[in-house]
C-alpha cells in the first residue's frame, strides 16, 4: 500500500486530492496549516498533520510525523491579483515564500528518504498561468513559473536515483477558497489609473468559457503520481487542457 503526503489539504484542490488518493486505496497524510479532521473521511489510512510550508521547523516535524512516503504533492499555494506597480515587495516575498520557496523546502526535506530508497515521486502543482501570460497576475505567475523551471531541471539529477518529478497545471477554479483566501492580500492593488483596464479583465473573468473543478485536479495529480512515461507537464481542467493545446 502506497503513502502520499499532500500539502494544503484544508480546502480546494488539495482536499479533493486527499479524498481521491484515499478512495484509490492509498494511505494519505493530509497536511494543513490548521489541522481539521472533520473535512476528510474517518479512516485508519488517513492522517492529518500540521504543516506550514514557510516554516522549516514545521516542515521537519511534519516529515518526521509522516514516516516514509512514496509521493509528495506540493499543492499548498496562495494567489495574488493586482497591478504590479503598487504591489508591496513584502507581498511579493510572501507569495514566493509559499508558492516557490515552500515547494523547494518541502522537496529538499523529502529527497533524502526518496534517494535512500531509490524510489519516489514529487508532484508540484503550478498553474495554467504558466502556459500563457494572463493579465494582473505577474507576481503569482513568476512564483509558479519558477517552479516549472526548477522541476524541469531537477528531473535530470533525480533520474539517477529513480525519483520522478511532475508538474500539474490546474486551470481557473472559482469553486475553491483561492480567491477568498487571497482577499486581504489583494486589497488596494488596483489603483485608479489601472481601474478601467482591471474592470475589463474582471468582466471577462466573470464569464469564463470553461473552468476547472477540484475533481479534475485530483484525477490529474493521481495520474501524474502514477505516470511512468516520463511526461513532465500535466494540465488539469478543460480550460488548462485547451490552453496547453493552443500553445
Ligand atoms: N483555484 C484556482 O483558480 C487555481 C488555479 C491554478 C492553480 N491553483 C493552485 O492550486 C493550489 C491549490 O489552490 P486552491 O485553488 O485549492 O486554493 P485554496 O482552496 O485556497 O487552497 C490552498 C491551500 O493551501 C494552503 N496554504 C496556503 N499557505 C500555506 C502555507 N504557508 N503552508 C501550508 N499550507 C498553505 C491553504 O491553507 P489555509 O486554509 O491554512 O490557508 C489551503 O489548504 C495552489 O497551489 C494554487 O496556486 C489554483
């Protein structure tokens, strides 16, 4: 029986991914900043651990508590939408701390175990924003694109040890807590001069031609974790798949 550790399982894509791996018979370690047992099925194959990916001591404690794992899914992430000109550098750093350095730190912490066992998979959840540029998300896109390059390079050195790395690129998922979780961070990031442009963008976002469901992402993370073909990138959700085809 295989074990997966998934970060950011309190809501959205991470929560659904935890449910999906559990339903497939895996042992699931669902990591959350604020642990809650009530969102997941009660099972001896399901454990909730506390984890903040921006805190090294939290990462060490979570991996210690998890024991040996077969797959790490770096799903935890935060969003940001706004005009770059007025985005404080503290906010830029905050986004990178979670989306970029948090993923790197989790990867570094998991690698000794994977390398020693000559087996393991790391699935990094980025975004369809890395497939084609989208407006008003420059910082967020930068934080996720860094992980695309990081993962693609890492694949070579880890192949030596039979450790695989994968990228899952979800599309726009308005049903998750992503926008509400980022609400406070985005306050004041559309100044007057940018308002007409931003209004046009927000209007088009309100009428998407296709959106991604959490179940789309869970299924694709599952496919990526079990993939033996060498495929690196896995778009998830109809909008992301269409974007990947058009680029
Ligand atoms: N929804 C979209 O439109 C969309 C599109 C493309 C990619 N994505 C990516 O998909 C992933 C999941 O997002 P989602 O849509 O499911 O959003 P979500 O519902 O807000 O879930 C994000 C999860 O990440 C956790 N998290 C945030 N900061 C963390 C930290 N420092 N340490 C540990 N956990 C942390 C959150 O925990 P708390 O509950 O404690 O905040 C939450 O569990 C993210 O990487 C996001 O960038 C989302």
